[in-house]
C-alpha cells in the first residue's frame, strides 16, 4: 500500500532529508586520493550520530556500514573497506540515509576524485540530468511511468546504459516502501502520484551495457562489462505543484 504523509509527517521527512543531505555532503567533501571507502562511510556515520539520528543503512538487510560507497564500475551497494583506497580519477558513488524521529531520507551522489576523464564527466552529467528529468515529472496526477520514461529517455538518448535490475522506491518510515520507481518504462503507466507520497528517484547509469552482476560478497553490484557507472538519488515529496526535494542541501 502506498503511504501518504500528512503535513506534520512531511516536515519530519524534510528534517530526515536535510540530515541525509548533510551527511552525503560531508562524506563527499572528504573524498581525496588516499582515503579509504571505510573512512568515507565513517564520516557520514559520525555526522548522522552527532545530529541525534541513526544511519538507516547500518544493519539494513545485514549491510555492515552507514553508507554504500561504490567506486568506478561498482554501481551500488559497495561495502566500505579500509583496504579500498580512492585514487585520483576515480568516480565515487556514496549512498546514505539518516533516520530521525521515525522517518528516513535516502540520497546518493557520484563524486569525482580530482581530475576525471571527459568520458566520466559526461557520465556524471547524464546521470544527474536523468535524475532532474525524473524529478521534473514528479507531481500529483502524473504516473510513476512518466518519471521512469523521462529518466530512461534522458540517459539512453545520450548513449548510456540504464540499469534495470534495481529501482527507486517509496520512502518514509521505512527505507524501501511501495511503489517501485523503475528507471525505464512507459509514460502514462504505473501508479498515480498523489500529494503526500514520498519517493526516492535514483537513476543508475552506465557507460556501456545496462547489465549488472553481484560480486561474491553478495552485496556489491558491478557493471557486467566493467564500464563505469554513476548513481544520483533524491528523496522527493509529491505535491500538486512543484515536488519538494527532501534531500537537497538548503
Ligand atoms: Mg539510496
Ligand atoms: Mg534508494
């Protein structure tokens, strides 16, 4: 069942979203050659705890850390490790959520470590643009398929692969709620968007094929062809007018 938030709950979602955005920002700021993915997650976790919130991901389905940190060909669910050191030219996707007063945010951003290739820059721009294209369709009266089709069209028309095996989702009291928000689909199809719905829109875009596989740690998702991948995500509150981007930095 789709969970609609009342005005008070929407305010709590905004607070959780704001903390999520700040955690993501602080972790992203720390990216530099020589830092480990474990330290990146630790910085996000320390901020979340210091704000009186909880890292939503830690323990979720057994995930061991506060943030997913996915490097280069890793798409999502990278497990932070002290042995995984970031180098100049890497692209680093951080995905994090802060749980506060009964509600959670969920947001992701792919950061560049210093100078990256022009191809990697184009991938990041296309993924960010695909998220924006999806958000632009996120208002009451539209359907989930309108978001899905806009995301897919934006990325695919620029020659990028659109990951199909993982999707966006409703978000609120739980990290993953109904409905699913696929990054591909047909406009005019799927559940109708209603005021008070909160959804996470999260294109996962690749330089090559859309196909992915899961590493033997049972978590980390990588591109099947080892091409680079990027991931941008916002939690968004649906209204009759402009969507509220809950995880945008104020
Ligand atoms: Mg996420
Ligand atoms: Mg999500």
